[in-house]
C-alpha cells in the first residue's frame, strides 16, 4: 500500500501504522494507490510523539512538499504547502487528532479537516487529467501515525460547515 520515497529513512510500516524509528530527518512515504476522477480522502491519526507531519497529495511519488507537484498541510504551523508555506486554518493539532485531506478531482480542489471540523478549501485549480497520490512526510523520531483510506462521507457531510476558499 505504501512505499518509502527517500532511501535514508528509517520507517516501520505495519499495515496502516507507520512509525519513523531512528532519524529526525524528513521521511516521505507515498501511497501506491492514486485517484484520477471523482472524490477521495484519507485520514491520518497521530498516535505517538507528535512531531511535524505534512500530509497531502502529489502528482509524482518522488516529489517533496514545497515543490510544484505537491499540495499539503503542515500539522505544526497549520500552513498549506505548495511552493511555499502559507497560513491556513487556526486549529491547533495535537496527539490523537485525526487529520483528513479530501480531494475533488472534478472541481479541482483540496480541503483539510481536523476531527471532522472543516478548515476549508486550501487549494483550487488543480491540474486536470492527472493522477494524484497520497503523500505523507514524518519529520521527527518515534512519530507514529495510523492511516485510513476512508470513504468520502466525512468529506461530504463536513463540507457544508465551511464552504469558503482560504487564501
């Protein structure tokens, strides 16, 4: 289901549980699954030793957050990440929280949620006719997350809370 993107990483992957074991460097993992039409989402729960986690989507599994092929959210600063870091949302994220990233390929948008609370649309005008892969970056030793590829019902129910586009 997951593949390690950078070779110097120290990850343990056990089903849906991912743990960074040794290094305090950025470790990227990308899903082998992609989405190219419709809506999709995945949920990440912070289980242990909450450090900086960036989650989102990429067009290229070898990309890193901060380039033009990735769209994500930094869990510490609550910043949206695409080329640069820009303020997004005011929700403090902590251990045991569940962060959801939802993509709507047809509308060209990416949204983020924390414990079901809709932070809003972070990105618009996504490239058309492309496949997007879930991408996660763990940046601290002994950080564990649990990943779930849920259905879009949380996205559809929560999207009515806050329909604004966040700049």
